[in-house]
C-alpha cells in the first residue's frame, strides 16, 4: 500500500511532503526555498488548529515562529476524499486581494511567501488569537465587537469586484456535493451513528425527502453559478480568529466569484447552531451592508441548507446539542425551506 508521501509525489510531482513529525524535512525544504535566515534552525513543528482541509503547522525556530500551510490532492482529515491541491493558490490570491484593500488588510495574517510548485504558503502566526470555533461550546459567545467586525468585513468584501479572480470550480464542485447533494441522499455512506449516536435515525427522513432534495439541488445550482462579487466561501467560526477584539479571517481556499448571499447565509447558520441571542441575529440586518441586488430570501435558504448539512453531513461541528436539539433544528430548517 502506498504511503501518503508517495501518493503526494505521484499526484503533484513535489518531493516535499511535509508533516508535523518531520521537522528535519521541513528544515531542508525551507532552506532550499531560501526562506530561513543564515544558520536559522527549526526547534519544533506542531499542528496549528483543527482544520479539515490542509496541513497547517506552527513552526518555531531559534529566531521566530510562523505558520506553514500545505495542501494535498485530498482532504487532510479524510485522505480517501480527493480535492484539488491548487486550492492553496486560491487562498494565496484571496490573501493578496484582501490585503490590497486598506479596510480589510488588518484582518488577515501577513503572507510571507507562496510556493506554488510545492503547494505551500508561509504566513504570519497569529499567536494568542482564539479560534472562534469555541462559540459552539456552552458559556462561550461572540462579543458584540467581534460580530460587528465580521459583518463589516463581509460588507466590504462583497463590494470588491471579482473580475479575474479564479473560478475555483473544482473545489466548488467538491463543496457543492457535501452541502447540497450528499447529505440529502440515503446512500451517502456517512457513518452518522459513529459521529453521534442516534443521528442516522434522525437523518433518515431528510435523506428520503424528495421535495427537500429538489430545493437543495436548486440552491446548489445557484451556488455553482458565477457571480459578480468576491466571496470567502467558508465564512464560519472555524475560519475566524480573534485577538483582543480584532477579528482575523483565514482559510480562503474556497473563495470564488459568487453570490454574497452564500457567505451571509453560512454565517447566519453557524450563529444559530452556536445558540446566538436574538439581539445578535438582529445585528445582521443592521451591521451588514449588502451590495446592490442582494437577495435576503436567498441568504435565508442558504442558511437553512447549511444547518441541515452540518447536522447530518460528514463535516460535523463540536456542538454541545443533544439529539433532540438537533432534531428540532433540522425540523425548523426543513420547514423554512419548504414553507
């Protein structure tokens, strides 16, 4: 059986398959890249964050620390699921596009170097910034300032022209399957009971609802169509960090020219999954400034599909919801989509 390192080399032509437990390889790679200072030595490499898609390492040297991110021709968390390694180049382009905007450039880690040949980005380490995925846990919540900054960020991002930005079609097709198609199929093979006991039984009516599947299919076509605005494409707490009230946006590999309603709908869904207050949900209409032609009803539909796929899809969240809570949220989302 081939190792992942061999698979990576055959698929990409790159000899540099980097991992957390091979710091010597990382040292050699960064030396040949010309990134390390003379005599700079790596002391340790650790996994940075709990991301699904890519390898992300925090690299400590005797001079500094930084983030090294490498994409594979598969999803890091699920090596049997293929994904385009070129997604890292889309993330590079997204970082460039947003840091060129003076209103957005303080909300991204600095891009230190990009190596397209080996599918690597080297970026600023945000250090003590907290991963906003903590808001799924009880007693954790967003501050008003954090939510305001997130909505302001989207308001500005969605005004940026998307002309010339990569269509990112291969990754969008993969994302489409896991949002709008597979969660609504009884034959998807997802080990739902292993993810949460009893979830397979709860999911069954949604997997066999032809009307619901038709609505999801229609929304999926909208998602796949190109739009006039630059969207992040994965704007949820796992792509957001905060340090002393300053919000940072990371993981731009899903970015594409699309519909801004998708970004806002995804954010709305995750606020609801995290138990946001009524006041926080109301802030969306007051703090988000939509571009011309924005369709609020479409954003709502994207929101409800995202709730369903996060509850009965493979991309699970660290939720504290009981099975009954999940059932109620699923029922409410289906009613909203079919109502």
